[in-house]
């Protein structure tokens, strides 16, 4: 069952993140918001994002295929009846009324069972013989049983059809899982970008506080005539530069905040605050983590379903190549009832029989070619699976190495920031005693701000890799409750972790 790509559903997310925050200019000051983690944001997006419905409906649609296949085992009823004016073989007119019915079904063994019955009444204008009844009523009751001995034995077509229906569900679920993973990846990018912007804003505000304290100190010294104008000019230039940076960052933050609020279905001006809950470094060696990634991979699920399709195609072609050899048996009763010149006639006979039916296709090239194609498709699929396993192993190994390096980088930046903080404190004390110029203090403060920002950004990059690894292994969805699909609410999405 081909399933259309879900990539187009996710395009609006990138656009939402770039919305212009013009309405913020008219908005009242919002109330403080509770801290949000990425799983909480992802939960809100999953609950709200409408394009997930189509993938859930595709899964439910695929599930209906099984019911259609199972219906092939149901009883099939047929009936007919009519009246006619005809001629007999001696040329006389005959009035005929006939009716009949049948009931048949296929069995899971591949055998078929049928019950038939018919009633016919004939009234001849010129009877063939006075000894024959006229009018005459004929009845025919029969049971027919067909048992395939070669092609169709075991009802292979039915079993393959059930397998096809199950595979269609697996493919739809893989498509749904891929859609969820794509959504989670994009939400994580937007979330972490917003966290980075928030961190930059906090970093600039902290620098501004230091600059304002230093500015007040310089103003006091100017009023006493013990400070130079260049000190005031330098600190004012630093303050103005930091204010400009803050305004630009606040504009970016407004855009990202509106984008996230829209994705989560919240008011456009709802405040956002982020918590520090980070995913943990997973336990286990490379092979274990790669195995978890393989088990969760939507691409692997799709390839496994396609491998089953190839196996089914081979089985179907092998079945079609067989000769047809059926054993047919029947049993029933036929009777004629009517009046004749010699009296009432009531004849009834039991009937029955057994026969073999055989059919052989002389030309087999088409079947042989189809079987070779199915084997080639299977080999291609197995090769793709091996390549995917290799790629997933490399992806997990790369992320583990990056996580280790990012952790070391965060620790190194923390040590450097502590040193720069002590350096700035000492320089500030020396300036207040008139032992160094203010430009050295500004230099040390700028270095500290850059170091602290680098530490914060490196921590976000560590988060990014941890979340990417968690998403690769499917761990992200353990903290997210997916909506459930019900018949009464076809707009909700199918439940269960992707």
C-alpha cells in the first residue's frame, strides 16, 4: 500500500518560527510563565498540531484491509427466478416457471462448499405422451465440495492477502513514526534555538548590570573631579553597544516565542520560560544503543515490511506457477412431481459423483521472470537493511563521541569562566583604587561575558546531541503521551509510541 510522503506536512513549522512579532508592540505585560522542558513543548505540539491526523487516518484505513480480506470467507448468497413462454422439441407451447438459490463459501483450507437448489414447473399445451405428467414440477437439491490438490491447496491466496493487509498497516505505522520523528526534530531545533536566544539575552543583561554599576561609580568620581572624561565616554559606549545587542536579541526572541506558542496552540503573547531538565547520557555500549536505534528506525520498519512484500511476491508467483488439480464431489436429490392420464407421478432419485479437474499452463516464462524479479527485489532490500544498520551504528558512534567532547568542552569553559570571573573581580578592585584604566576592566568583562556565553551555548549543543540520540533511540516518546484515535473522533491521532 503506497503511502504518500509526510515531509510536506512539516514545512509550516519553519515558517512559523520566522513570524514577525508586530503584535508584541501593542501587547500588555504578560504574567510570568512556568518553566518548560523540551518534552513538555513537544507534548503540547503533538496535542495541537493538525497535520498528524492524516497519518493516523492512514493507519486506520490500512487496518480496514484485514476486514476486507476476512470477508472472503463469508457465505455468498445468490438467487434467481422467472417465467417464460417457450416451445418444446415437438413444437408445442410450454409455459415455464423456475426459481433457484445457492449458498457458497470458501474455507480457510482452500476448499469450497456450495449448496444449490432449484424448482421448475412446466405446463405443455401438447404433452409428449399421455403417460407423462403435465404439468410437472421438478426439484433439484445438491451439495458441491471442491478440494484443490495442487494450486490453491491451503488457501495460499487468502493467507497472502492477510499478510498484505498486515504489511499495509506496518507501512502506514512506519510513515506515521517518521512523521512524528521529523516533527520532534524540528521542534527540538526551534526549542533549542529559543533557549540559545534566551541565554544570549541573559548574558547581555548580566553584562549590562556590571556596566551600569561601573557607570555609576565613574559618575561619582566625575562629580568629585577625580575621573577623566574618557572613562565616562568608554563606559557609555560599552553601555550603548550592549543595549543595541539586547534590542536585536529581544526581537529574535519575540519571533521565536510567537512561533513556539503557535505550534503549541497557546496565546500568541503567552510568556515562555525554559527549565534545565536535560536528557541523560544513556547507559549501554555502542552495539546496544545501535540496536535500540535500529528497532526504533522508521526506515528499518519500512524495509522490513518491504522484505515481507518481496517474500510474499515470491510465494504468490510460485503458487501461480502450479498446475490446477481439483477434486470435485457432489451429492443431491432430483424429483419430478405431476399428474398424468394414468394417475399421479412422483419420481425421486438420489444423485452423486466425483471427478478430477486438471489445468496446466504450457508457457511458464512469465512466472519464472516474475519469480526472479521478486528474488532480486528481496536481495536489494537486504542490502539496504545492511547499509542502514551500518549508517545507524556510525550515527550513534558519532553522537556518543560528540557528546563526550561537548561534556569536556562545557567543563573546560566552566573552569575558564571561573578564572575570568576572578580576573575581572581583581581588575575592578584595582580600577576603583586608580591603579588601572577602565578599558582594561571593560576588556576583562567582555572576555568573561564571551566565555560564559560560550559555556552556555556549548551546553545547548550538548543538549542538542543528547536529544538527537534520544530521538534516534525512540526515548523521546517515552515522556510524551500521544493522542488516541477513536471512531467517534476521527480528528485525533493514533496512540502509542512511534
